[in-house]
DNA sequence: TTAGATCGCGCACCG
DNA sequence: CGCGATCTAA
C-alpha cells in the first residue's frame, strides 16, 4: 500500500484517498474537514452513516487521532453496533479502543468508573420509568399529595423534564419559593424521590446524563481527564439531543477539549416530548463560532416520487432551513393510498397488498408497517395472523418490560445491589410468601429507624416480632440472596438458581392461569439471553449484564428480523429503511395525534414524524386510514389527516371507500375506485350522530378488503346451489361463482331477498349443505 | 393480614 | 382492552 501517512505502525490503516472514493463532494468535504466544530446537515437517506464512519477512519488514517481518542455517540445500541461494524470493516483491529455507544451507555460507563466521587458504588441500579412511577406513587400517598391531584405519571414527567433541563430539586424549590403550594409539593416529592434513589444506590434514566454533567462540574479534574482522553467527539442524530446532553457535549469540548462533529436533520426531530431541543442544531453555528456547515441533500435511498411527497409535507413547516432532497434513482412507483371503513379493513388492505407483493417476489423482511401508537398494532396483528404473514413487532410491550422478566432481573439486581429497595419490594412476595403490604411497611419503618435497607431489615426479621411463618419467609429470602451473592457461578446459572430456589418457576408451573405458561417460556428465553451474554462476554460481570439489558431500545431487537414483516411505531422507525413501507392511521387524532394538536409546536412535530416515516421508504409507499376506528373502548368516526392534503394529488393513487365531501379534495380520488367490485354493506354502526346517513351504505372496497368480520376460510369451496349461512345476513343460496382459489367470489341470494357478492375466503360464512 | 376476584377507569411517542 | 384500586372471603 502506498500510504500518505507516515506512521509505520498503521499498516492496517486504509489510504486516506481511498476513504473518500465514491463519495459525493459534500460527503467528501465532511470526511476531510479538520477543525474544531463541524455540522453536517444530513437529509434523510443522504449517507450520513457512511460519512461518519469514513470520517472516523479518515481521522485515524491521517494521523489526526488515536482510536482511544474517539468518542462516537449514536441514538440506539443498534446504530452503535452498526457503526462499530462498519468502522471495523474499514480499519480492522485499529478500531479497537474507540468508544462507540449511546449517550446513556457512555454515561453509565463514566458513572460506574467514578462512582466513588458521589458516594455511590459502581454496582448502582438503573431505574426505568416504571420504577420511578412506583416510587412516586408511594411518596404521593405518604405526603397525601393526591389532594393536589398529583399523579405518579404527572410528577414523573415533571421530574424527568427538570432533569433534562439540569434543574435539581433545590434549584426548583428556590424558584418557586412559597407562592404555589402545588409547585412546593412537587419540589418536595422531587427531593424525597432523589433521597430514595440515593439510599437505594440507584439512578433513573434521566440521571444517567444529568449526573454525569454534575460530576464533571463538581470535579473539574475528572472532567479534565475525559477532555484529555476524548479528542474527537462525534454525535449522530444531534437534532434529538436535549439540554443535558448538550451540556455534556459542552463539558467535553470546552477549554480546548475535543473537536466536535455533529450530524443531524432538524426535519427529523421527533423527541420534543423527552426534552429534545431543536435549537441545539438550529443554533449550532452560534454555539460554536467558526463552525463549518455542510449540507447533504442527495438522497441515495428513495424514488423521486417518495421524496417529492416528503418534501411537500415538510415544506409546510415554517422556521426551517430549506433543503430539498433529490434522488437520481428515478421517478419510481406512485404512492398508493387506501381508505378503509374500519381499522380491520385497513389492516386487510395491508395484508392483501403484502400478499400481492410477495407473489411478485418481495421478501417479507423488505416490508415494514408503521403506526403512530402501539395500540394500532392489534388490528394489524389479527389480520397478519389470519393471512399467515410472519411478522414481528418492535417495541410494544418490550421483552424486558414484561413482568416476569422484570422479576427475574429484580432478583439479580438485589444480588448486585442489596440496597435496591425497589427491586426487593418487587419480588419479596413473588412468588407468594405471605409477606404483604403491612409486613413490608413494618420492615420499611425498621429500615428507616436504623438507616439500613429493606434487605438489612430482612436480616433482622427474628427481632421484629413477626410470627413464625413470616420470620421464616423473611430469613429464607435473606439467605437466598446472601447465598447467591457469595457464590461465583456464571450469571446464567446464577439466574436459573435464583428462579428455581426462590420457587418462582415452580409457582408458574403449578399455576392454572394459561398465561403463566408463556411467562415460563419467556423466562427460559431470558435465561438463554443470559447464557449468550456469558458466551459473548466471558469477563462480563453481573452488573455489565444488568446494564446492557437496562439500556436496550425497541429497535435493538431488530437484528434477526429475517423473513418477517416488521411492525413498529414511527418513532422506532427513525434511522431505518425498507424497500416497502406502509404508514397506517393517517387520521386526525392519530396522526396528528389528538394530544399533539393542543400543544404548541405539536403539529409541526407530528409533520416531522410523518416525514420520517415517508423517507424510510425506498421503492414503494402505502398510506392508509380508517374512517371508523375503535378507540377508548368504543368506535369513533374519524377524518382524514390534514397532512394528506399536503401531498400533491398526482403522486398518490387512491383506492378504497369513497370519502365524504369533507374528506380529501376530489382530485385525490382516482377513477379506478369506481370500478366494478363486490359490494358489501357497511356494518351497521351505531348512530354516529348523523341521522341523515343511510344506516347501510354501499361501500366500494379494495379487492379483498371485504368485511369487518374477517375469517380465513382457506380451502372452502362453494358452488351454485350450495346453501350457506352468513353471520350477518342469515341463510342463502349460492347463485353462481367467479374466480378461483383465494379469489373465489360467490353470488348469493339470501332468504330475505338480498343479493350479495362475497369473497369466500374472508366472508363470515359456513356451508350448510351442497 | 393476605390473596383472589371483581369492578371501573383511562388509553402517545422512548433510551 | 389492560391494569390498578377496591371488595370479600378465609
């Protein structure tokens, strides 16, 4: 290799010129720029990961950085793994020693290393949002804060916001001094909550960032050490950083600290609800005088049609840096729109279309279905199951949030951190040991008097005047944990031993609740995850394992998505791409979400969310909605999303139910919706407040989207003369059939005189006689 | 005092 | 429809 760099030791490094080969001029500039601050405004699909990885490789190749001087921050572990992988491909062994991780992982690593500085031990626990709420619930009760109509959820949100803004309890109380009793109470709860976490040797999610900032501010020598170490900090998805994350970056880059590269796109900022501050990116040049800005506008992902739609939608946001994505991948297919009468019809459309795509050779793993809220996945799942389509859901009730998994983790957490009262409360009575609320309250009061933990209190069960049964249960639990902590078995065996000797697995096996069977299966799955961890990290500790599972994100579970359609929320979709994308539920109240409509800036954020969704699509995009959607227990009528009107009509081919006059502009309907298609009456929905509406209206539907009561009568064959029974229309006689196989349509004369065409595979019918 | 059953409310997005 | 608060039986 003829190397431009003069380091003899770096024979495995690529040539600096090689690294920019095949990059466009802007990408190349972003890779080669050397200066204190660089902002790469990277439109969707503009190759930013490529720029980041090549830039890191370039820094090393030109001798501007050692591996250990690089800190690259991504948004998810999956993104970090991918970046590590790609940097590894470019650099080989040279890539070792870099920190490529999420904000949270990097901060945990720092906090564990420096735990002694703030009176924690390095085995501290990490509380998730649910843990926080449980603690607050107890505190709200204790302080009778419910008279102020304070809820755990609400207070948790306030505390989270404060932490993201680097406001601590004292600072908050100072600003609210006296005047407002509710604010005072919130401040007190905040203070107590902090005390509780400290006693338990625990941090919550927001602490991970905020406490690292406080650490750096309180211990300048510690901060200086990290400033010396990280000479190059690179931050991906910069538009989604919050104030605390911004402060952390500043701490690392100030006073001749690291050079800073940030990559982001303000049009994809979708995390305002957790404190993301769009100004971090929009005012980057002010924050870092002399910063260089590079725009990446060429998109390598999507057809021009898809980009035109995305540009049109996002163009309705004001106050943005105008950029226009372009692609040389060609016009591509038109976007397909579909209007269903119900969420089931909408789901049926998705399933039918997936079937058709599959027939054309599209792989399931190339298809993704997005929705605004997790609740929407249910109807989709139903249809996918009926349609025999393999799918997987990212997020939703995540694996590590399942009660039984959290229980298993709680056992392990107590071993790692016996001060963690929260974990102890969780499993002290699971399985049932007869230790109820009253007994726990007694233990807690003893713990408070003696300044110890609940676990310590358990050790003194004999002295606390409990009955023999309770004493035995308490000492037994204490001994169980003590034994586990003293042993030295690998953690997968430790986990199994805890679940077995605690009686947890036995209780599940003895239960007659059918769900407990799948809980036991989940625990087996968990144990194999632990075994894999041991395999992958022979030197990994229990705390390492607990840290890893605490920080997994929904999208981190995508890896083995082979052969399945992927379902996820629009938020989870960020950073991903798929040849085929469905975006469902394009209705007012869903997208934009009803909550967002009332918030300032809410609509703009929802628009960005749709923009993110659209720009995930490479070749084909489907947009769908349902005019009636069961929500909050009952059905409710909906109106098409305002965003649909922002997409140029000529880009979309609409199918499905005819829309009311108040719906999309007429130009949105294509003639083809008037095609002759099987007719079915709409389910006679409850009065939706509009008496003028005919009770049964004829709708025109996408082929296959036939009825709300969908079945899969796979293989059912009927022919003229057969008698059938329909769940809604009663009995009737088949007059004739058309089509064959899954497309078999029967014309039926029902006994009440009605004449219907039914798609045999899906209609709720059964054959009575030949 | 605990455990199981029933009732009733509320129901984004996430590392 | 899922979860938590509340009721009731032991």
